[in-house]
C-alpha cells in the first residue's frame, strides 16, 4: 500500500483516473472543485505517444477548443448536431432541452473541424471521454484531462505541427489552426486568496494568441458577472490588448454599466451548456463577451513575450 501511495505521488492525477473501473465508486464521484496550483495538478498530463493521431481521424482540420468542458455534454451535443449523430429524443434530458435552441454554429464555425475538450477534474474528464464512443463521435471529438495552464501550449503545438505538408493552404500555412475557443461558466474562485486559481491567466491568453490566426474567436460566458469580468480583463490588457479585439457590433452587445444589458451578447453558437440551460430556466442573466484574433503577428514587438526576450 505504501508503494502504491508513493507511486501515486509522482503520477499525474488523470493517469490514476484511467486506471479505475468506470463502475467503481471512486470513478463515479465527481469533485466540484480542485486546486489547480497544487503540486499534483501542476504535472503535465500523459498523452498517447501518437497524439493527436490517436484521437482524430483527420488532423488536417481546424480545431474547436472548449476549456473547462465538465462532463462533455455541450461538445457532445454540438458535434452530434453538426455531424448527424443526434441522440434519439427522450434518452437524455439535457439534450432534449437543447432542442428548444436554434443551432447557429454555421455562422461561426467551418463545416468540418475537430473538437477538443479540456477538463482538470480527473474522473470528470475520463467520464466525458467514455461518452464519445457511445455517441459515435470517435475521431472527431476528444476529451483530455489536464491543467490547461500547464498543458495547453504542448497540446496545441502537437496538434498544429501534425498537419501534413501536402494539404497546406495556398499561403504555405496549415489548415489545422485553432479556430474557436469557448470558456464557459468556469469556477469563479470568489475568495481573494483563490483568484490565482482562475483558469484565464495572462499566460493562457498569450498561448491562445500564439496558435490563432486572424479571425479566430474566443467566447466567454458566466452567470456570475464578476467571473466574466475577471476573464475579460485578461483579454483587454497586456498581450490580450495586443492580439485580440472585443467583438461588439449589435444592440445585444452594448456594455452599459449598472444595467442588466451589460455583457448581453447572445450566445453565438445557439447551443447552450447544461449550466446555461439551468440558469435560463430560472430566468437569471448570463454575461457574455467575444474576442476576435486580430492581424498582429505573433510574437509582436509590443507583446509581453517580446519585451522579455
């Protein structure tokens, strides 16, 4: 037992989750919160040796990234509806509820792409991945258990570098760039001493800018105004200010201090998350904003990275 405990100390927590049987109590219990700054969650996650080929049939496609994907219901529904793998009515309450919402993903997403969800809670990420095959979405959708602020650069480097040269675009670049990122209803970490645990950090914003081409989208939403503002703040200062522009071109997006219309952007994708459905059913507000990657090349001379070189 002591040897097992010692081994676990040096093993990423997501590796431990995959060793447990799906029927075990340890597997099915989901913690609501973890400390991303703790030593075990600062370990790089284990990936298959041939990732991303192990998870995606065609690696030469643009990538959708959902950071903090939870049990994966949103991506399962989005990918299923876009690519013809719907669940039959009556088999999933959340997915039945989403039928009340119009799918507007074609306005923002390419017709074909790959989808990747990242989740820090080990049992939750493994549960999400187990649902992919059941929905018939293997090869298009994958979930990875990791700390995004530890592994994001590595994951995106592996993905973008996997493009085959013969399918490069006419400009000589790759077609498998990071196209759309969603960060939805993250843990707000209310306590002042816990603010460093928030998922959107200056380093994460810089990493997104590094792997996005002009026109790439970052969509943020929360039912807690302070949580949305904490995320937004990172995109309107430092490298966020250099590489991203806030998208605000319609009446729903007006930012008016002190009113419920603040951050009143409509969900650009139409398809809601499970949390979103619950909040809307209670007739409570949801705060949203959206950023577009601008045409500033990475790294810019005015970026934090360039200033520190």
